[in-house]
C-alpha cells in the first residue's frame, strides 16, 4: 500500500521506483485472443464505415451520458433510442487492439520494454501529425470518417511498429 501509516510516510524515490517496477501488461495468451477478435470486428467496422447502407437491425433504449439530436435538443444523463451495432463493433475492435498491444511477449525483458516505450512514443507522434493534417485539410463528412478511424490509429501504428522492431531484433539475435 502506498500510504501504509504503520511504516511511516513513504519516501518519494521509493514511490517512483515501486510504480515503475509494476508491470501492467496482460498475459501473453491475450495476444491470440485479440488477434482472433480482431478479424470479425475489423471487418464489421469497415463494413459499417464504408458499406452500402446504415442498418437498423435492432432498436433499443440505451442509457446516454449526453445526447444531441438534429434539432439541437440536448440532454445529460438520459435514455436514447438507437441501434447499438456500431457501438458493439467499435468496442470489440478497441478491446481486440488493446489485447494485442498490451499483452506480454513470450520473451519479455528489458530490451522489450525499451522497444515498447519507443514504439508508443513513435505512434503518438505519428498520430498527432495525422490529426494536425486532418484538422487542417479534411472537412465535412470525410472528417467524421477520419474521426471514427482515428480512435484506432494510434493502437494500429503502435502494434505495427512494435512488432516490426521486435522482428528486427529477433533476426539480429538469430544471426549471432
């Protein structure tokens, strides 16, 4: 416990090192679960985004934190009538990407942690640059499509960069 009063007030240096020693990664088998989930949810999101029609497969009342309709009527903490298929697909895609991105490698070590950190920083920078470009040069409905996809861009870029770097490292180790 961070504030264990029986041992006194914790030292600042101990708090930092204790926090940094914690590993918040998921077990390795979550990567495979995420990959299995990724296929149907990615296909469904692409179909919903670029498909021929907006479907109303089942309409239900769902709780809403905030609603704003076309008549500019807004409401906080209410109920709304909607088709939750879009939300289910986006949530499934997000969970699958989180499972892939935040699961341990079989051979997780200090080098993997460095590559993981560098890949996160790289993906955040690339996502920020893409956002700036989109804000400046993408408008109307195209911006809405981009905003939908941008939720996932940082995860996808991180996963690609991290796995690319890990493949390079493993090849170098195998050549030795």
